[in-house]
């Protein structure tokens, strides 16, 4: 069998890219990355904020169910733990109110949710707050069940 390949059949330039072509491609990719990456990078933090807000709503529903069954919201040191384990003063307890959980959830940044009853910001109810990304209470990045 005869091979048809011969170096004489190849042009000197062949199918290779020139240095200028490669630099142009790298520049285009760099420009696109500079435009797209900052927009994508902020989405992770925004998703965590939305997850914290959703957690606050679901914990709030559990707190409301606890209140309907017992006539009061959890109070004292145990706070949100009362949603998982029946406290002595909750005769109508029908929990656990946080389904499929063995511990009280933490916010997406690993900090515990702050629960206060009676609430300082909500009349005749509770305050439930995530300290947000910075882990400091009282900043603009806090996520809560009450409006500033």
C-alpha cells in the first residue's frame, strides 16, 4: 500500500496559527472574561441572601405553627430549639415543627439565626434575623423578618 503523504505537498505555512492570530484570540477571550466574570461573581452572594430570606420565612412558619398549638411563641434560652424538642411549658406541642432536621439551621454563612421573643421590631411577635455576610448584627446586610 502506498502512502500519499509527502512533505512536498505541504505549503510552508500549513494549517498552523500565527502568533498574531493567537494573541488576537487571547485578547478577545480576555475581554469577554472581563465583562462576564464580575456579573457572575456577584450571583453567589445574592443567592445566599435569597436562601437566608427563604430560611427566615420557613422558620417563621414553624414558629407560627408552634404558636397556634401552644398559645405562645417559644421563649427563654432554648428559643428555636423548642421547634425540635418539646419544652415543659408547651402542653399542646405537636412538633417537631422543623421537618427533617435534627438541629436548628444556620444561615448560609454559617452563623446562627438570631431569635428574640418578644420582638423589639415586631409588636406582639418575634424578631428573626440573619447577620448576613459580615457576621455583624445591626448592619445594612442583615436579613430579617422585619423591615428597617
